[in-house]
């Protein structure tokens, strides 16, 4: 096939400019690998005059991304604007309604509207692909929908937000407080405009919901993801974890159980010697476990111009080759509405609290744990102050529900100062 594949790109920020650079600078390579030229015919962005480090003079300009999506000379609409709703959603819908294929990096839009958009794509014989929406340059979507399609997936987990991993790594490596590491990440431009999307686990939760859908054949259910950010993790937690040969990571885990689909994104302790424990800086890692293949570990840059543009182009080149696969790896109509299940898989937990400095306080805590059926693996007291005694407890395997019951009973005793911090210990 020698007919060019014609792109319309909406959104010319870091990633959009990166895609333009690849198409311009690697035209021969793209043609050799797909068997046809790949060309940009039109673009759209909020500001026409911004210096993006690459010439746009060869392309038609559309002020309205919806108009770009509806152009007759666009074969693939590349949506890189971002945002769950607004222009990104409107333009994507317009493209699909026109039978135009869509490639997007927009995890928020897909996490909230993925099922409806997948159904829309199929209704108009269009393809919607989103490799760049999850884990940057790591081809995890392709792995799940293609390479591992013959497996029954048993668990997917990973570190999917580089900013959080950077903050936790800096706290450990440089002995910084959470706020100091947060401010450093902010100064380096790592944080979203709304930092809570990063440190609150929302960005990573969007990605986990998309992986869950593909892995377990379910409709995207971001609202069912249990979310907990890293804001309560202290330098003391980092140090105590290190003393036990663990690292703290914002870890996403999803699995299908007899009760339903478990999805959680929360700070966890992982063995320091594990692949996840050795993951430093802004790097991402996804671990996939299948009944036939065992465990697959994929590691790479989770964001940035080059890695994300690379993922966008992977989808574009599949379309250029004529490879067409359903949005979530199977027809939208076959995706089931999963029953959400709170994580009940037993695990050990790390529990930190401050107790009133008075006789019997620790005994009351131990009693609350015992009455909830939780046994203590180890316990230590450290950094004693004049009015409070910080205490660290590691439990034997239990459920989060039982632990929450114990924590509620502890509060009722009146000996707990502040809010206890409970972190799951995930064996990987």
C-alpha cells in the first residue's frame, strides 16, 4: 500500500510536538516499517504562535479541534489535548462519528468515558487506541491486548506515576521530608497543574482502571478504584521500612476474585530486593501475571516527550499497517460490568501510630488487634516524646477490613493520638 496515512493532530504541547518531530525526522524509517508514508495534514492547538521547536508551516491549521476531527483528509485523529471532558471528548466523538480512527494519550477521558467511546468506535467501524495513556513508553497495552492475549491474567500491578516514585525515592535517598521532596518535584516541573492528580493517586488510578478492563474483560470502572495518595507517608515510614528491607511505593494492584474485581492504588511496602523495590526516580514499572506465561516485568520511562510520542507512534504505525484491534482487546459489547470488591486478599500490614504516654496504652492497642483476629508479628517503640509514644507494629496476614475494625476500636480507647497510618505489605 503506497497511499499515505494522513494524520490530524490536536494538541501541540510536549507530546504533540514530539509526534510532529518523529513524523518529520523519521519519515523514511516509518515508511519502511509500515509499507506506506505517514503524513501530517492538519493540526490544532490553543495558540498558533507558540514556539514548539518544530516547524508547522506545512500543515493546515484548525482553531477548532472538532473541525479538525471532521476533516475529510484526516485518516487518523491524534488527540493530545488532555482532559476528561471538554474539547478532547467532543473532538474524539466527532472523529469516531465520522468513521475516523483515533489515537489518544488521554487516560482521564478513557477512565471516565472508555466504555461509551469504545461502543461509539465500533458503531462507526473506527478504531480507538491509547498506548500512550498508560506508563509512557512502556508498551503495556500492546502486551495485554496482543502478546498475552492467550493468557488468563491473574494479577496486574505496578508503579504508574513517575512523580510519586520520584518523591518517595528522594525522601529515601536524600533524607527529605515529604514536603521537601514535593517542593523539589514541583520546582522541576514534575507535578500536574493540580498536584492532587499525582500525589493523590488519581492519575495512576486512571491508568489502573484501563489495565483492569483489558486484563479482565470488564467495563472501565475508575469509580471503583480504591485510592490513597502518598501525602501521609513520612520520612520515619521510609526509614522504618528500610530497616525491615522494604521500600514504599505508590502501587496499583488489580485482580479478579470470587467476590468481584479488586482495584486499588495506594502506598505499599514491597521487598527492597524485588524489581519494584529497586525502581528509582521517575521510572514506571508494570508487572503482569498470567496463567501460561507466569510473571512479566516491564520497566521504562513513564512520561516525557520522547517516550510518550513513541507510544503514540506505535499505535499510528499499527493503523498504517492495517492492524485493527478493539479498544480494550475485545468487542465493547462483550465487556461485562464487573462487581467491585474491596481488597480482601490477606496480607501483612505496617501500622504506625502515636499513643498517649500512660500505663496500659499499648495493652489496649494489642487487645483491639486481638479482638479483630489480628496477631502481631513485630512491634517497636521509637522516638519517645514527653506526651506521646510513637509505636510501629507489623501484623501477620489479615484483611484490610479486619484492620480497619481494629483501628476503630483503638480510637475508642482514647489512647491513640492523631490518625494511624496503615500500609499494606505486598509480596511480589
